[in-house]
C-alpha cells in the first residue's frame, strides 16, 4: 500500500487531497495545527469509506518540533501499517493574508516565510530518512506566482520559491528515484485568507476561462494522481490547476 503524509490535511485542499488519496487506496497521515476535531472528521470520513488514516499534530512553522514529529510519524507507520517508511509527502499546510506591500510588517513577512518556504524545506529534510526510494513529493504552490495579485506579495513570493525548490528537490533526490512536482491552484473555494466574498468570487470567475472558481476536490484529485504510478514520468514540474486563470 502507498502511504502518504499530507500537511494541513484537516481542511481545505489538504482534506480534499487526503480523501482523494484514500479513494485511490492509499494510506493517509494528515497533520493539523489547531483543529483536531476537523482532522478527526477527515479521518472518520476515510475510515467510513473503507480506508485507513491517522491524524498527527504539526506546526510547520516550528522547525524545532520536526524531530519529535518524525518520531511520532514513525511510530504511527509501524502501528498502523507495519511500515518503517512512507511513499509520498504533500507539503500543503498554509494560510493567506491580503496586505499591500507598503503595509506588510516584518512579523507578517516572517510568519508567511516560515509556513510557506522555510517549514516545507526543513520538514522535507527531516523526513527524508523515512521517505522510501521511488517516492514522491508534491509541493503546493500558487497561481499568484504567475499572475500578480495585489495584496499577496509575500505569499506569492514564497510560493514562487517553492516552485524553484521543487526543481532542486527533483534534481537532488533523483538518485533515489524520488520525484518532486508542484501544484499551483488558482482561485479555489476554500477558507484560505478568510474565504471568498460573492463579489471577489465573481471577479475571479470572470478572469477564468471556464467561468467559475475551482473546488477543493478538483485540486485534491490532481494531488492523488501525481502521487500515483499513473504519472511516474512527471518530474520537476509545476502544474497549474486553475481552469484557465488569466490566459
């Protein structure tokens, strides 16, 4: 059985990815920061559908905790699947803020950096010993790194950094047969950044070729597909999942 670890898997894109992976027969370890209830609802959904899932706490901004998380993950792998390693890592956890460059504080900048670039970098490093040869990494990027959207400069900059990091992961981990790809969602109906107002959603839909915003399940399905053997020859790529946003 393929086993995947999905950070920020208690809601939004992470929860959708967890359900999609489980639907394909994968075992899922999802992480949460502040909402164990939401995480357990995802676990219960997967279990009720005949799958297997575990939820573990993790703050991706707290690099000092990664060793402890690695130990907890290894214990869960052994107890739940009788495995010492796992097959796929999805660096998904994150949040959004809308603040113009002129008003961004250093604290806001540092917090976004820690969650969206520094955290995934060092979490991947910490989990490499447990990631099986021939495994996969999927990093969550964003269409905002291609289309400049006022108010999200730090977030978009770090997501752009994730695209670069993805290529370096593919290069440096290739001798172990590990693939690394990034997914860049466009406007998706999630709680990120406080969610979408009706007015904002209409504006985003008008800029999208398919005339609407996306649903979390549409991104989750792509994550699960990339983690499967179906796409074993896709590597070092950023795939935009945006319905044709600003083309």
